[in-house]
């Protein structure tokens, strides 16, 4: 399935090369429709796709848009109003034939300045980082490059039954600065800040580094190796937290409401390409087949052993509980292979467009008719009880949003800490399933009745680590679920409940799809 990050990376790489261009050289869209999105924060996002002369962005915040247009790391975008990362927008723009993603990114800069009156500047500011430094003694797994191979990999490791495997990072012929970046990428549970090379080690190096995944440190017991210990003992290096000047993008000004669209803007935009695949094959799955597949690059779809209910939840971006229909929709299995037209930029088909194509395909081939109605469905209700909630009134200058970081602990439970700033409890509920998906398999609904904005912090044990800690032979380690965390730390309840929710009801569907 397409993800925003994957689409942004391409533009990031190209946009950096053009960052220094003057305002006079930056191109602009021929016409653009800009409006507040109707989708929720948890709905799919599209980070810029070009098809049939249309450039489309869906469900992105201004923070996302600045990051997309300027190739800036969101953690290094500072300043701006509190709503920078919460208000979300859709943009559809007309681009000349032959426009590529890098040029569209430049056009997006012009749009932000024109329609949102965005003004930014760049400067260096001290930011918290992990400094990779030398301890003065080279470790046994840090060697000058052998000249064979190149790059880094994390090959899977064999392990005996009941044994927790190590993660192994193997790099060959790499600059130390590049190795520092790879370590941050492969160990996000340990490292929530950039890793900066300050070793002064020149030239190319080979390393072999092993450690225990941070959420399994306590369960691994005496065989556990934290990332920090591994780096020091195996490489003779150290990760030291400190402040370090880093280039940042500072938002000086931006309007919450974009300027109005021109009259008849929709009529002036190129029509969207047909929401249908050029070719599609649907057939019953082989008995015993494994479910696999998803949206593929280049406008392709490859789904194996999916029930019709699975296909509908994918096409309409719904939870499993939000679809009702005949029982056979859950038991009959199908394989679908489909491809969008190669014309009009099929390589830029985003996940949202592929979902629309899949909807049309299912309706056509299975002869589906449906309607939406509210029905009682399982949810987690965020509630108060007789206690006073332990919440802190928000600092209105804080940027609205939530983050989650991990803190490894050898011999005790690893913890994830959620920090939400300047959020209403309805906004928290909307984001909470994404912050604790292993615990929360249903949507969260705010039933607290509490108004206002809050700064909220809560910590809990990742579910995989919690389940290991509750085995009979495991020693007590302070593990805590997200439910217990909200109860003990916030005096709030997360309780299973049934609440009216919008449900897609399948009125009719053919059990056998029409012929290919």
C-alpha cells in the first residue's frame, strides 16, 4: 500500500537541489483548488501525485506541505501557530504537460506563499542529538574497510525455540557519518533524535553490530544487549546526548485560512482520470493459500486470498467491524491482479486513487449495492469516573499534536511514552488507536464530556513485551498496559463499549464475480 513517506522522499531528494532558487525562478500551478479536508486525521493521505495534468494532495497539514515542498525534516521545522500540524487540507492543481515531481514541489512552494501567505527562513539552532563519539579504544567489530562489497544490511538471525534473537547490523565500506544515519534508521525504539558523527574517524569502515530489540530487553534477561552497550563494547564508540547546531526551517508567518479559490475552479481543472483499471483479473483463491499482497508501485494491484469483506475494507478504508453483509463475504476467497492505464502518469497513481479503482472494480464485477447507516459497533470509550482527571491545561502556544517515543530498560519493562500537546480529548481519541494499535483494535470515542485543550503524557509497556512479562516464569518487571496507564496516570478509563458508528451495509453482492 502506498504511504506518504515513500512519496515524500523522492521530492525531498530533488527539492534540496533547488532550495536556493530565487522567488523569480519558482514556477506556479496554472490553477489550484485549495480547501479544508473532510477526512479524519486517521484517513489515508496523499503526498502529491500527477495524473492527466492534475497534481493532487489529500489530507495533509501545513507542516506536511512545508516538508513536502522544501524537503525539510518535520522535526526541524520550528515556529508557526499551534494548528500547523493539526489543520488538514486537500489541494488539486493543474500542471503543464510533462511536469515532474520536482517541478510540482517548486509549484507547491509558490502556492503556499500565495494562498497561505507562508513566510519561512533557514538558520542553525542547537537541537538535542545523539553524538556518536569515540571512547579512544577501537572495538573488535570496527575495522578499516576491506574493499569488498558496500552498504548496510540487517540479515535475519537464527534462534533456538524460546530464545530472543539479536538484531545485527552489517555495514561494509561506509563513511562513519553514513553509518551514524543508518543506526538511527534501524533502531528507532532506542533513538528518538538524530545521530551525528563526531568521531573524527576518516575513511571507510566495516562494522558488525548486534543488540536486542528495545521492547524485548527485559524479556531477554542476562543475554540482553542494549544498543548503547553494543556500540560501546563492540565498536569502541559511544552515543552521548547533547545539544548540537543543526539547520532548521523557521515558520515566520502562515494564515490558517487560504485565500479563496477563483470562480468555477473545478471546471478549470483537468477532469480526473477514469477511476478504473485498464485490465483486471479476478479468480477464486487456491485452497490453503496465504493472504498477501497490496497496492504496488506503477499503478498495480496484487491481492491474494482476500475475502470480499477484506477487499471492501481495503477499498473503502474501513475497519473490519464497519462492514455488514452476507456471511459468505467472509469465507469465500479471491485473487485480484490489476493494472492502471499507462497513460497520464500511471507511475504516480497514489493509494487513494487505487482504492477508488478497486471500489469501481468490486461494484462492477460483484454487482454490489450498498448503503451507510449507524449501527452499534465495538469501540473503546474514553471516559471519566468519580475521580478528578489528572490533566494539565494546555499551553496554547504549543503546536497541536501527539508523539510517541520508547525508553529501553534492561531488567525492567520497556516503556512507550505518549506526549500530546494542546489537544482536545476528541483529538486524542481520534489519534489514540494509531498510538497504541497493538492494544486498541477498535476506534476510540471520546465520552468524557470534558472541553478545552490539554497537555497529556502517559507511558505503557508495548504489548509484545507485556505478554512476555506475564508468562508464569517471568519475573515482575513493572509492566503496564495502555488501559492501566490511562487509569493510574490520567484517572481516565478506556473501556470496551458499543456505540452507534457509521457502517457500510452490503444490500446485495454476487457470490461469483462476472467473467474476466
